[in-house]
C-alpha cells in the first residue's frame, strides 16, 4: 500500500510537519531567519508568549517579529489553491524570499541567471496531487504509454574538428549534447554511500536512501534533515519508481508534442520552399523574356539603322556621281574651247576684218572664262560627307536588367508619433535613414511649421508664417512653395541647415519665382527641375502642371494645351527615369506624364477584391488616390486615405497596362494605419507613410 503512495502524500506525512507540535501543517507560516515552518496556531502561541524576537522551538534561533514574516502562499490544510509561476503561469515549485518571485522547475534558471539573484534563499512549495495534476493539465498533449512509445532515434550531429555542433544553440559540445551523451551511456553503479563527512551511522557512511526532487540527486537521511536539502522535497528512493515512470512518460509526451510542432514547421517550410522555387523559376523566365525583348528591340533598332545607313549612303553616292558627271562635262567643254582657240591664229597676213573677228572672239573667250571660273572652282572643291548614326530608341537597360528583393508582407521598422499640436501634414521629405522633414499645419493657427523629426528628436524651425510644401533636389537643396495673403512664391534653400541634425532654428528661403496661383503639389527631377501642380482659384476646374528651372524660368506649362488639364491635381512625384505621376483625387485616377508633360496614361482602377471586405471599418470601393511616390523599380506607391490603405501600381510586362496591388490596409497588425495620406521612399529603400497621428516606417525592399 505504501509503495503505491504518491510523492506528494509522502512529503506531507513525513516532512511538512510543524516544528513545534509535529503535526501536519495547518495554515503554515515560515520563520524569517531559520526558515522552519509552524502552524498558524503554534506561531500565534509563540508570538503572544515571547516579548521581543520569536525563538524557534526546533533550533532555538531568534527570528524577527511578524512584520517581516512571510507566509507560504498556496499551502493550506486542504491543498486546494496553489501559487502560479510568475514566468509561465504553471504551478509554482519554488518561492524566492528576496525578490518574492514564484517559479516552476523549468523557469528556475531564468531566476538564478538574472543579475543579482545569485545566493537568494529559495523555498520549496507544496505541489498538487497526481489527480489534481491531471485536472490542472488536462488540456496538455495526451500521454503515450511507455509500452506503445518507441524510443526516438538518437540525434545525429555534425562532427567538426573532433567536436559536435548542436542544432539548437550552434555551440561545440554544448549542454544539450552532453545530456544526449549521458542518456546514451550505460547506467553506472556506485557504492550508494554519502560522501559528506560527518554523515555516518555507527561509524559507517549513511546510505543514499533518499532522493532530493529539487536538486535531482540522491541524498542520505542527514542531508535531508540537517544539510543543504532540509527544506527540499525529498522522496524515498524505493518509492521513486512511480514518480520516475510518470516523469519519463511526461517527457515522452513533451517530445511527441515538440516533434509534431517541428513536423508542422518542416511541412510549412517545404511548402514555402516549393513556392520560392516556383517563384525563382518564374523570375528566371521573366529575366529571359526581358533579355529576348531587349535583343528583339535592339535587333529591330539596328535593322532600322542599317536601312537608314544604306539609304543615306545611296543618296551620298548618287550626289557624288552627279557632281563627278558634271565636272567631266565641264572638262569636255573646256577641251572644245581649247581646241577652238588653237585654230584661232594671229599673223601678219591678216586683214582688218580678220583682226576684228579675232578681237571679238577673244572678248567672248574672256567673258566665258570670267563666267566659268567660279563654277569650275565650286565643282572642283570636294565636300566630303560622313554618315551619322541615328539614336537607337529602346527600353532603358537599367530598368530591364535590374533585380532586387522585397518582403512579401512589409515589415514595420519603427514608428514616430506626431506632436499633439500637429493637425495635418502637407508634405514630407526623407533626408536620412531615420530622419525626415514635414510641413505641418499647427493647432489654433492657419500657418504651417517645418518640423525636423527623427526617432529621438523633434525640432520646430522658425519660418515665415504661411503655407508650405517642400521638396529636395539631388544635391540636398530644399525647394518650397510658399503661400501667404493671396501671394504665392517658389523659394530655395541650400539645405545646409540639415547639417548637424537639422538643428538650425531660424530658417529662411530665397524667392526664385512669384506665382499667380497656389501650388498643390511639388517635386523635383534628377536634373534639378521643379514640377508643380497648380489650380486657378478664379477659374473652376482650370489647372495644370508647371516645369521650372531653379532660376525660376518656366520651361513648360500645360495650361494652354488641350486635354492636359486634370480635375484636381494634388500631389506629384518623379521617377528616376523622369516619368511624372500626378494624383487626381476628384477624378479617382493617377495620371502618368512624360518628361515633356505629355499625358501618357490615366490609371483609374477599382480596388482589388481583397480590399472590399467586411472589416472593422467600412471600405469605400472607389479608388481615391492622394499622396504618391515612385520606388526604385519605377512602380508607383499611392495612399488611399478613404480606405485606410496603401497600394502599388505597376505595369504588366506584356500588355504594359497598369495593375493594382495592395500593400497595406488597416488591421490588427497595422492599428496605427489611420488616414494614410502621404508616402515617401527613403534613401535606404524604406517606405515612410504619414498617417493621422504617426509616421510609420517600413522595410520595403533591397
């Protein structure tokens, strides 16, 4: 009967006894110095009979008064409530008297390895019975019988220089492999005697008849009663059989659970690996397709060049032949004149009429020579011509032959909270990996502020009152549109204020052009030209795109051109190749223009079906573009604040039609994606999104 008793009942009957009355503890309380445990009634009796400190009835050591005494939580006479681990919420096995932490056996290293916890006094807590354990852990993995569970194969590890590499921690000869090596060896048999001096019975060393469950080692009777294990949970070695069986069975169950988890992970990784392999094949085919496309376009272009060269060569050759024939005819004519002159002789036998005839002929010859002299000089002057190769019009090689990687789902790098005074952000310029400039409308004011933000600092620049839109040139200079009191300007700053973390407070700009109308969007090109969207307030629905030099010279204006006006051009951006994209929020479209501001295409698409769903906030199925930018691969990223989403527009490689791809939408993972209205691409390919109260920065691609 005793052999079938549980470890917990043995512990209660043998060791969890009051140090005064020697009965099973009821409402136990532990003394602060010697750590012996008393029933609450015995403790109250000592407290009322002793004046100052409390003297332990077992060891006669003095202990402090009740103000610092600690009760052992979770122990009572019925054992119905148990303390929980502060790390994992399992049933606690230990209590630390110094830091008042409760923890289970698996979480004890977290406590012991923490800074300053070495040497803390620990107390072993009572544990639930086997029946209660089964009730507490009923939701854990099902147990597997020892007979039906085959031993798992020993883990194979890679040997390097005589050592082994653990796949868990990647260390040589780590603790995991040492445990595996120990399990693989045969059980060694010792003499079973305690090696501590003084632990002897009639001159002979005490036998290791007990087992400390806390330290997981055999101990003798003296060790369990007076040694380091006096407060630990100890069991008779003979009766440890049931506990070991249960423990090994639980370990098998845990390994089974881990194995199933890893099996699921392997299946998932293999699925991703297959998907990645397919993606790589498709990418390889796409690269080959682009290669053939380049070859085809280059071949067509060179064939056109060859035809042009042949045509121009024939024209030049024909022209030279015509000139050569003309020169040869002139020479024949001169030879005829020369032969005629040879026949014209003057001697003494000529009479007067003959002299007159010769004189008239000579005058005609002189007149002929005078007339023919410039003609002969022109015909004899050789004007050599060479062929000039026409420009080969083909797709830029940089775009076709460039590759990179991007995240399937954008990863949030960090978030910058906006100041409470900021009502609305009008424009953004990213100036570093973690820094940006914003033009913001401030609370209780119609004026904007230019604000420098990074992850740790905020600087409000002192600028003239008014409304600002900001852009940056390739050399770091700053161009702004500035409006105040119905006056509108394009202004310039060399950008030196950005040096030293943008800390220059008094910020001033130089006016390069005065405008007749306000700017709604501003951007710069790679060759430092300024692109401006404008709208004429006096004429409804009259607007256009303006191209300026940094000296204020108007290079192009679409106002006078037919079919170039937009319903409401708002924000503008320029790609690396010079292509221009303008958001038209009223027209629900993004308009694509070339370098000469000629409209190439109007992109007006419905939202993807994946965005039209019943979420926590209703979505508008109409595409409402607002802020936009180009990524490094010529794709357009555009915000849609009406739908709390960010989308990407890219051209199909075969049809060259634009298609829409969702990038971000508000959900549990993007709770701060409220009203995204501005977007910008940073120099390190990070995507900056300005929302209502935050600036969200995502790792985009590389």
